C-alpha cells in the first residue's frame, strides 16, 4: 500500500508532477475543437466534418467504426459527411470525443489494462446516460457537454494509474475488499481523490468551465441539487445507472442506487430512468468494441 507518506506530498507538488504526464500535458486537440463547436450555436455539420477530416487518425478510426459490426450498416460509409448523415451529427461528435481519449485507457500491465477497460466501458455508459438524461430535463448543460462530462468524469483514475502504477491498483484493491467508495480510499491513501485530479486535468486541457466544475465537484456535492447544480446531479444519476446496468466498473464498490431519494430533485421520472438503463444494457457490449476499434 502507498501508506501515509503519500499524504505528506504537497498537493501543488503532486499537481505539478501529474501535469508532466503525457496524457495531461498533450491534450487531445480534437476534443477541444469539437467542444468549441458544441458551444457555438452557429456551428454545425460542416464544422464537425472539417475538424474530423483534419485529424487523419480520428477520421480513419471513425470510418472504420462506421463500417464495422458496431453499427451494422448495409452500405459502405466512405466519407465523414456520409457518416454524419447516417450516424447523425450528435453521434459523430460523441464518437469523435470518445476516440480522442481512448488511447489513455490502453496502457499498463494486463491487470491494469483490465481495470482500464472496465473503467472505459463504465465511462462510456455514464456518458451515454448523461447525454440522454440531459435531453429529459432543463439544465445548465447541453447533451453533448453532458456526454463529455460522463466520458471523462473518471479521468483522474486513469492519471492516478499512470502516475502511481501498481500502488494505485492497491488502492483499487482496498476499495474492492472493503466494499468502499474508491474516492474515500484515495483520500486516505493519496491525500486527494480522483475528482479533484479530474478537475486539474480538465483545467490543463482547457475544457469548458462547466465540465471542469462537474468533474471537480461530482463527489463533494451529493444532492439534493438546485437548478444550477443539476449538471452534477445528472452525472451522479448517469453514474448510478451505469453501475446498476453492470456496464463495466468504475472502481466504486459502494455506488448510489438510482432510487436514492436525492435524485428526486432532478425531476427525472422512473420511466425515463428505466428507459435510459435499458438502452445502456443494450449498448454495453459495443463499448468494449469501440475501444478495440480505436486501436
């Protein structure tokens, strides 16, 4: 176990060390560009097409995905424009954002890669659920930004694994053995949890302020949530849906259930929650396939 010495690390020092990690200091530029389009109401399909086409790697991966069993289209998709028409603009934006961060979930020992694959599936499930929920209620976050917040809400765990290696896997093991929230064990062993580190990463990547805020606060503001805090509540509910759907695993061995009383403040009815959950269960097997095709 990492032990109490890690708590003596000054958080500013730790933040500086983490910012030296390749995944942090070299942000996925296509993610930033897609989010700029998302935030600009005057932007549309042409801007997304141009962004994806300029990134040869993303363009090739997206077309490979569009022509795979992942979508199962009967006709060949040859261009990004065709992909936007067939998959839909939101679908292409979400896939492009997912492809932009996928490589971070592929590094390490076999045990670490298994942890990261489970975390990837959980993150994809949370992203998909968050986007669907954002369409159900009035909130300060759009479905696309909600998708991104779900996609990277646990990026702090990826960075912890990259920095601490096997020692972080021991933190994960302690949470599993004690059936504890992993954020609690992170605080005990590291002196900081993945949510705050996720906020640091979002800052370094220059992500929209609402995403940085949601990542940083998603374990500290536990509800009920007022209108301004709904983006955090929607992520919390999406996270709970992902766990109940058994789509991957995010390392939290004491997750909240979707029937927790605090979720009533979001105004999402049980029928909508069950519909989102059914969709996540249906798509769960495809999330691992996307990670494989992103290689």
